[in-house]
């Protein structure tokens, strides 16, 4: 029989030191490998997949746009956070600051699988652009279709100090032209964020009082809706601020209610213009999400959605997020229906209608130009 003599204290300390040194060396090597991969131009990707369940959809089986937006933001946050932590310094988390125009190309249905792929396409000193595609798969037939695409902008915030924005590791571009295109997108969104913030500081009218006389159908006041939500821990990031995807889901819900009240049919999200996150929303805040019709074409509705946040303990109310959602009305065969015209009341509603019409014509011209380019 062999006997083993227990280690002395000095020997045990030596072994522990060797283990720590080995672990530290391995950690440094992993980080070095990741960093070298970034420097070598390795593309940063992330893919999420999930089957669409009944609680993800409306009563006729169409998946809510807010569910897709939430998945898009989760994929973007993962790839952005992973990329920004591939360097030394404070650990950080990618915070969403803007979502560019998002197209809902095809509706998704219960039972289909959403494959969400995110890729970093541009980095500045303190921000990064993530482009996301959503593929809808029918697992019964194997058929796949591009359902959504979006571009999101993130900034990395230190876990030690949320107000400290970290540097973003650069990526390597395949060509100078690709980098120049990314820089142009960065400059454009930066300017638009400033302009949008100034425009959305106006106060939103309070939702109608149930005791007031009923508003006339198909007016702005008739369909205007608000949702009040108390921010809890499950809504928040490690910084105790609301996930951008949670906010977008609430916004889509309110916009859907507005659209349904206006046309009393099945409605789906068609697109979302740029979503601007002006200020963070803290855990414990009360958010008021308000939607109102601004423009109606023959087959689409533009709904402005504004998110205001306020503290339960302090007298501080502010505009946190703003965006324009476009919805369409569908019949029982998922074919577009005509939308009732919007009845305008007053100069302010007329101004918003004219601005919405200008956006509608601009987007229509852009879609036509893109279609001609692809031919």
C-alpha cells in the first residue's frame, strides 16, 4: 500500500500560485487571440434562433413587430458587448442609442423560426454600427425568407461608471470604400439625432378622459393611446437601465393599438423609421408610451410614438425615446386593405400630416430607386 504525505503549507501555497499564474496566462492568451482576430479583420457575428409561440402573435397569428425588434436588439447588444470587451480596461456593456429605419419585409407567423444574425459593420472611437437580418424559416417545408433588416448604433458604457463611455476596438474593412460608406452613415445619424431631439421636446396631449364626450371616429384624438409601465428588474441591463428592446416592444404595442382603433381590422407593422434613444430610463421609473396618428395614405398609417419617463420619488419627467411606426391593414388572407382617411382638426395636426406625407413620398421614392438598382 502506498502512502501519500500531505503537502506542507509552503508547498500548497506554491501550487495555488502556479494555478493562478496558469489561469491568468490562459485568460491573457484568450484575450490576445480575440484581439488578434479583430485586428486581422475577423467579422464579429452573433446569431439567435427562436420558434415563434402563440404569445408572440396577435389573435390571427401574425407575430408582433415588437417581438422581432426585441430579438434584433438582443443580438446587437450581444455582438457589440462581446466586441468591446475584447480589450483591456473596464468591462463594459453596449447601450443602444439609435435604430435606423427598419423594414418588415414579410410577416412572420406562429410556428416559424426566427434566425437573427447580427454583424458589426462600422466602428468610430466611441460607437459601433451593427447590421441585423432576420430570416423566417418554415420548419415544416424548409422554406426561408428575409423577413426583416435593421441597423443599430451602440455605445459601450463602463460597468463601473455608466456615464463613462469606453473606446471601441476598430475593425478591419475589406476596402477603403466600405470604411468611407460607414463613416458617412455615422455622420448622417449623428446629425439626425440632434435634429430629432429638438423636434420631439413638445408636450404630448394627455390621453382622453373616459368621462369626456367620445371623440369622432377616424380623428387623431379618437385613436390616440397611452400605455403606462413601471420599470422592473427584468426590464433592465446590468447597469439597471431599461433594455432598448423592451422599450421598442412597448412602443410597437401602443402603435398597434392606435392603428387597430383607427381601422378596426387586423394590422401589422410595416416599418419603423429611426428610433432615437435620447436619455436612459432607470429601474423604478414610470414610463408613459404615447402613440398618435400623424399621416394616413391609401394603405398605410404613420404613428408617432413618444416615450416619457419620470421618477417615482423625484419631480423629473423627460422625453426618453421617439420614433415613427408605419402599419398596414390586412384582410383575412393577409392582403393589404384600404385605410380610412384621417380627419384633420387644427393647424398642428395639419402640420404633422404634411410632414408625414413628405416622409411617405421620400420613402416611396427610395424604395423605387432601390428596386431599380437591383434590376
